[in-house]
C-alpha cells in the first residue's frame, strides 16, 4: 500500500565533531522518505524554493520517491537549517540558525487528486496547521501518523493537540514527550500522550532506544550500538519512515508486527547517524538492513 | 557458593519528591547484600560506629546475612550520607553532606579466617585502597567484582586502575564509565574499560537499562518501567547484588547465564527504587522477583 508523507525538504548546514557540511539535502519528509521507500512507494509532499539544487529531486526520484507534490515556489527560498551537535550530547541538536523561506507560508501544499486516496498518511515535523490542512485533503486515511517538535509544542500547542486527537500514531522524542505532557517519567508521559488521542505512542530516546505504548502492547528496545556517530540529523525522521513503511507493507497491527516495525526502524535509523545527511541511507537496501537487524536482535534478545 | 562483600554500611538522610527520611539503613554493602541474599549466603564486611542503631544488625541478620565481619569501631561514628534527588533527574544524586566517621580509616576491616576462603568476592563502592586491602586477604578468589564511584575516579584513580586490572567484573554507571575512560560513547567506553583489565563490563544507565560488554558477549536491556520512583538510593548496589548473587548460584558464565543474571539484577533493582531505603527489598522473595521478571521479559522481548 502507498504512503504519503508531508513535511519539510530542506538544505542543511551541519557541524558535528566529525566535520562540517553545507547545503546537504535534509528535512523531515526527505529523511522519512529515504527510509520508507525500502518498504513501499512513497509520495512526498513539500515545498522548496527556486534555489533548490536540481540534483536533489533527481536523487530522490532515483530512489523511487514520487515527487508529484514536491512544489517549487516561484521566487521562494528553500528552508535552511544550520545546526550543531556537541560530542557530549549527540541527542540534542543546537540550532545555530533557521531560514524559513517558503515555509513561512501557512498553507498545506496542493496534492494531486489521485494522491488524496492514499490510505497511509504521515505528517512529519512541520507547522501543525499545515499538517491539519493536508490531513483534511485525504479521502479515507487508514493509518495516520504524526511527528512534531519542541517549537510547535511551545508555540502551536492548541493546533497540535487538535491534530493528534484523532490520529493512530504519535512519534515523539523523550524531551518532546516530556514538554507536551509535563510528565518527566516516560511511562507516565506515554500514558498521558495516549489520553490525548493517538492509539500508538512511540517515544524515541536516541542512543537509549525506544519506548512503545498502546492499550494492549508495551515494549522497549535499546538502540543499535553505534561507536562513531557522525551526524544524527534526521535520525528520528528516518526512524519514523522505517516504522510507517514497514506497517504499510505489513498491513496489520498486531504486537509482533509492531515490534518488527520498531526493530526495522531502529536499524535503519542506525545507518542514518553513521554519515552526514543521506550518505548512508543513500545506498541502503533491505538485505543490508536485515543483516544489521540480526546483529541488533542478538544484542537485545534474552 | 558463598559470597563475601566489602563496602559501606551507612545511615542515610534522603530527600526525594516523595518525601524525606532520616537515619535509613544504607550503604553499598548493605544494599548489595539485600539483593544477593536471595540467591546465596552473603558475608558482609564493613565498619560502623557505636551510634549504629541495634535494630539494623538485627534486621540484616534476620535476612540471613552473615555479620561476622561487621565491625563496630569503638568511639567511632557511622558513615552518614545526606542526599537529594530532583524530579527532573532521578539518575543523579545530589550529595548535600557526607560525614565519613569510621570510613576515614584507610584499612580494610579484618575478616575471619574461614571467610578468607570464600571464592566469590564483591568489592562494593568504598575507597579503592580498602578494596585492594580486602582482596589481598582472600586465598583463592574465583569471581571478583568491583564497583566504584566518581569520588574515587577523581581522587584515587591510580589505586582504582591497579585494583581493576586483575578482576573479573567491573560495574559502573554511565557517568562513571565516561569519567574513567574519557569516552562519551558508551560502547567505546565499555571497550576501553575492558582494555583496563576486567573481563566483564557492566554499564548501568539507570532508567535506560544496562549495557553488558565482554570479549564474547555484548548485550543491552532496558530497565523495568517504573512509573513512580520513590528513592533510587542503592539501586546500583542492589543491581550488583542481584548480578553477583545469581552468578554465584549459577556457577557458570555462559552468555545465557550472564543475560539471566542481568535480567534478575534489573528486576531486583526495580523494587529498590519503589521505596525509601530497604522498604521494598525488605519483603522481597524470589517468587515475587520472578513474577516481575516475566513482565520485564514480555516488555523487552522481540
């Protein structure tokens, strides 16, 4: 089954202890798509500016990602993020600058009529009002997932709460979960998130792995042990892409399927952090993922 | 097989979001023994002062803990720790005050001759020179484990490094592992610790669980999910007690045994944090532990 993802496509300037890179292809929808494409056909919905390098749409298309609704805003500038990670805390990005560019518009991008019938929808990190707008266009969504960030929790909490009330899956990192619920304890925080509407709660803890919470199923897995983290940008989006991609392909939601989805997502995200931007997810194939997944399973299995 | 543990027996004043308690029985060897007693007979080696309340040795004896070498220093005062935990970070204790009392002596307590033949030895957190002293008394140790703390890493690194060079098991929390090795990444840190001598490395990550590292076996498990942490004091010592206790009882060291030991240790430590001092480990029995262990396994198993 197809999957449609709304989010950002960005140009990233990134500094980590491993080096500095400029004008990398980034953004929540781009990283998400690079993982989800391993399982299903992905339709990407985003807006970029006229300055967006031609090589990037070519790159994404070559990965099989449908760009029908990648809109190029005439006269607009692509969203840019300048971030840094310090050796002592790879879990927290320090934002040095953001240039919103085309993202300052508050409308959901138009999508093609046939795309409105896609049943799996992921609203990756972007202004929740735009997420609500896109969701409103969908005819009969079967599985709807949402990701967000501290910025929207702080400034658009009302819209975000309205959005997540009716969705299936909410993905947050630990600090976002704590911020949104006011609960420091992650189990309490997950419970609280569940009470806000989403049926499936996934709390990402970076190097510490994942906590999954639903009425019936609760579990936690550690992350794949990475010795040299090069650039964690997009790891959360990559994780979400792997998770949603696998769930779309599986077409069911029992405990085993959910656990497998999380294990796939964890594994795919572990590749993302080993290179800048999409260096590592570029060449990724399912056999390569499954090989590392085996290692991960032996690392976490009793 | 018997187990001998050297460490502190203390009086703790503790403040947490759940309340304040004074003169609780605490200390590394006491918490360790409360867990290890579930699996094997435990000989406790420590020094207290004349002010040590009579009810505490009675309490420990009633748990089957051998106090032959719990020395009462005439004229001395029991080691006291005053600590606080904040809601936002239960993983880090804030030390408000310490009164060393009898711990200012730098000699290992004397032990009975028959105790020198005990083959399983745990050197719980105390001055590494005292740990070295006790180890020197042992006739033919089979399994030697060590725990330490930031204070000794900072001020007695040389002694600590000398001690751990020849031991089997080194247990550290994440911040201690990072401090001792200078490596922030925990896999690198574990590798580095291994290179310092100990064959088995256990890095405790509090609410995030445990990382185990040896030449042959590497694994990671999340912690048991606790919604209301009351007092984490002694959780690490309780963990170490469960780990060593199980390993002594099992009498072997294959991967399955090591994993089982870590799962037991994780489970037992989860009870410790649910009450002040030994409130919860007081009544603990193996059937109760095994019941929760089942829950933990369903929470972490793929």
